[in-house]
C-alpha cells in the first residue's frame, strides 16, 4: 500500500467523521426544538414539587420531638449530637478536621452585553474530600450510624471575598500559583461548606434495623433514573447503543454538552449500605417517602434554611411556568 493510498484513506475517514458530526448536530438541533418546551414545563413542575416537598419536610422538623440515641423509637426520628468519623480530613481553607468538606472559588467576570450585563460571579475551581457514605451521631447516651444515601444535606457556608474579609492562610496557600491567586486577582470569592468532626449535627430520618436497608437497584423508578444519571452510566448506555461509526462523534457531543452544562463535574458513586451487624439499628431515608435531613446547624436554623430554599424553588417553578404560558399565548 502506497503512502498516497494511506493518506487518501485517512482523508476519507476524516471527511466521513466530519460529515457524521455535522448530521448529528443537525439532528440534535431538530430534537432540541421538539423537546425543549416539554422539558422546560417538566423542569418548572419539578421545581414547584421540590419546593412543596421541602416545606413539608420543614414542617416535619418543627413537629418531630428530639429523641436520645438510647431511647429512640423505630420510625421517623429526630436526633441531635456530635458528628464522628474514624478518618477526619482537614478542610482546604480553614484546616478544621471534618467528616467531609466542599469548597468553591469564584471570580468576577465583566460582561458588556447579554443577560448578565455588568458582570457575574463564575466558578473556576472546586474541591472536596471526606467520607460522605456514613457518619456516626453521638449524644450523651450513645452513638447511632447515619447512612447518607438520599440525604438532603443542609450546611452553613463560610464566604470570603477579597476586599471585604481576610482569607485564612490555608486558602491563600491553596490559590497560590494558580491564575486565581488571592493577592493578584482583583475580585475573587471563596466558599467553604463542611461537616466538622465532633461538630454539631442534626438528623431527621427513619430509624430502622440494619438488615432492612435496601441495596442499590431496589429504588423506586424515579430514584433509579436519578441514580443512573448521576453515576454517569447513561453515557456508556448511549454510546454502546449507537452504531460503531457514530460512537466517536457521540462521545465528542457528550463531552461538549457536559462542558457547557458541567453535568459531569461532580459525578456521584453509589453509596453501599454500611457494614453493620444485622441486629444493629441505623438512621436512613427509609421506604415510606419520609425525609432524611442532615445539617450542621440547630433544629430551628436547619428548618429556616430549608424553608427559604423551598420558597426559592416554588418561586422559580411558578415563574418558569408563567413564562411558558406567556410564550404560548402571546400574539405571533
């Protein structure tokens, strides 16, 4: 086989790949036009529903009495105590030993046009560490494991913005040498959320026997779909279902969409049940649709944060549905 024949074959493959990608883009745009409106309606209803469920859970927080670990009854239970972990990890900014922590770095970007005219905060870095599967709650009467799968975690947040307050040395060291150095960047903001080891913890969930914990895959249909999407398994399924010729362009398209939406930024793995004796008891989400709320705040502060967030969801859902209704009914 001559060099010219090889180059011709490579050129044909490249042209075929470009042509396939072009066809996929056209099909994607056509599909987007068909499904965009139903998708926006679904998102609006989802936001409204999530807000209503959040208000219901905030009411449950207010109406459920706080129990002690040694005397807690089976079923919906409210506990307060200290968060324990065998392997604490220091938070990136404050250096506080934690069960787990998350931090984000944002910079201010100016905009001369568009929806965010004037400028907006843009996330440029994110870090996290710690064990988020199971933690232990301890009060004056004993300890209780809490399986965090499906938990609604409400954490207080520390924020440092240049020119308003000083960033701890750990944060300055973390940003040193990056394009977002605290001392050289004009406008930079750092956020940190953490569940501190031996710190305050509030839990509202279902107290149950450990052997009754369901395994991954036993969820209801909606929960299974959510887990499937979050784990990233949908990518493999979609690519494998395509003809061999289209798998390359499909991988490129998925990568591009995730770059725009940051869908794959924080992929979550399945949380397996904790390894406990069958006679042990554990707090988890349960099967009856009850809430599992975990917070590093006191009961009233956790309920207040949940109510505020829920009202934002309700307002956003109503606003989106009203806008869609306006778009459908306005004169053409």
